[in-house]
C-alpha cells in the first residue's frame, strides 16, 4: 500500500526550499554588492592617491633672452646649484650643442617635490631636447615633436603681386613659396602673372597644444593664369614619397624649371639685338634676366656640371648637361657654387647673379640648348616626368573626388 504525502507537508517543504534559495540569492547578491563596493572604493582610493601624487608635480616655463647662457638659466631660473647646473649642461652636450639655444626658445620645466624632474626645449621644428632625472643623474635625449594636423583652404585673386595677394588671402610666406614650386613647371610667376589671375589651395597646418605653429604639405591646388586652369593633387606613393599630379594622372613636374631665379625684368630677349658694348647687331643666344648682384641662381634641372669657371666674355660661367638632349648655361655670375663634374639636383644653388665678363650691369645671361640647337627658354616646353603609375590611380581619384570642389 503506497503512502501519500499530505498537501500541507508538501507545501511546507517547498516553502522551505524556496526560502533557502532566496537566502542563497540574497547572500550572493550581498557578496556581489560588497565586492562592487570594495572595487569602487579601491578605484576611488587609487584616484585619490594618483591625484595626491600628481599634485607633487609643478610646471613652469622660461623664455630664453638675448645673452642668456644655459648654466645661468639653470641656476637663476630653475634653481639648481652650480654643480647640478654643470651636470645638466654636460648631459645636454652629449646630444646637442648647448650654445645653440637661441633667444626666444621656450624651456618647459617640471618639478617633483620642488626638485627638477625634467626640462624640455625645441632644437628644431621636428625635435626637442629632453632632460630627465633618474637615480640622482641627469640624462639627455632627443625626442620627436608631436603635432596635430588640420586642413585649411585659402583662395585669392591677383591684384598687386602673387606674394602680396597670397599674404592677403591668409597664406604664410612658406606656403606661397610651396605653391609657386608646385606650379613652377607650368607658370612663370615672375614674368607671366597678371591682374585677374587667381589661385586656390587646400593644405595641412601643424597645431601644437592648441596653437597653430606652421604648415605642412599642399593637398590640392589650382592656379588660373591667362584664362588657363592648372590644378594638381597630392599623391603619396608606397615609399612615402610625395608627388603632385593633374586630374588625368600627368605629373606636375617637368624636366626643367621655367626660370633659374627670381628676376625683375627681361633686360635683353632671345634673338637679334644691338650689343650693349660693341654696338654691333648680332644674334643674342639667350635671355638676360635683370636682378641684383648676389641673387641666388638655381639649376633648372638635374644634371652634370660640364663647365664651372671663367669663360671669356661670359665671365664666371656654369654649363649643365641634363637628360633628353638638354643643356643649360648661366653667365656673368658673381659667384660659382659648383665644380666641373659635380652632379646637381633640380633647384640646387649653383651660383649668384653678377656682372663679370662682358657685362654692363648685374644680370643673368641664361641659355638653353635642345639637341645642340639654341631654343627660347620661356617658349620651349620641356618633357613632363612619368605619369602616375596605374596602381596609384585610385589614390588620385580619391583626392580629386574629395578636394576638387574646394579649389574651384
């Protein structure tokens, strides 16, 4: 015969089980709450301890004045003893000449418990010298400066000069020169610019600690002159090299620059002329570019110096052989900065304007030859560099899609 558990006993048993489970849950929840509270308390304690530790640091800045020397700064402004100052100077000299600290340089000083902890100042636009203290010794290192980068856009119209109107548009002198370099193969910025020409540029700016400190690369740019638009976009290749290309992938660079210097006027053009010294009419083999004595003269292209020295009526003279059948010559120089056989790069300084040889005043006599034939330097278009490689075309297309509307 089976025995049946009465309902009251079953209900009471189930109640006890449920009560036990509730107690277990309550215990676990309490433990979790206690554990959470302990973690939060530990976090808060750690924050308090970190804040107390951070409070032991203090920061000051000192700007180097004319006549300052580092040893005196370290004693009078930082508070080091004479012996400690010499230790820091010795440490600095292991990485950078301490005498090269210039007036206007800002020195950031950090103390820990009123004792020098670190000292930092810029030694270039890219690097800072850092002094740290560890185990009662001072150590120096050179660290890269970290910048934030933002993008800016500026545009203007030529009314007085490219330089003045660029400044008026908000460009820095450096960015004006960079813009001129980008278009130097297509635009004669000295001789051909006229009122009504216009420009637009998108470029990177360097920001440090919330302050604008400089500019970096041009991203995209347009220059319109004589009704013709020139536009370029930056492409960085797989090796990190920067190039500028037209929307169809053509390089902005040519074999030779348009001009070897900034000149004030063409004092004698290509072709027949009356010689200023002999008075007779003869073929003028190049172009005379008037400029003040000492004006830098640059090679219009990469090549090998074939002549560097005195050359009769040409005075101090440089001749450079380029690729693709091109040769350029530079005469009446006051100074020569290259030697025969030397390899030079496009834009490299080769001399300075003068009035040596058969010359009536300071100017550069400039000649260009193509396949042994004289050509007019300003009317002859030299070959462009190789177009953008096919595998880099997507980068150019992305740049055009992103920035073409901003440089219109």
